[in-house]
C-alpha cells in the first residue's frame, strides 16, 4: 500500500521518472521504492522513501547510518 502511494505521488509530480537517475545505470522509469536513510533506521516513514528504478536501487543498495565497525583482518 505504501509503495503504491509513493509511486503514485511520483507519477503525479515527476511523470514517474526515477529520482536517483544514476548515469549509465538508470532505466528512467520508477518502479520501486528506495529507503534513503535505510529501513533499519527510519522504518517505512514516507519522508525517507523515494521512487526509483530497480537498476538504481540495486546499484545504491541499503544505505548505512554510519561506517561499519573496523575489524582485525589478520593476527600479526
């Protein structure tokens, strides 16, 4: 339901175009919803959802709130 609302709003305001539009990746037509700050951080708050194409969404991936914790790679 929420996904449909975000896509419908984008259709009305942006002619259904992808809001990320990554050069060399974008298909142009928004067909999915992207969590701009990460779903784990914001949940499904509409303020943090953007209508994007699947290709751009896959390229960007899930945003992180911060950098991951450094870990040891070897035991020198």
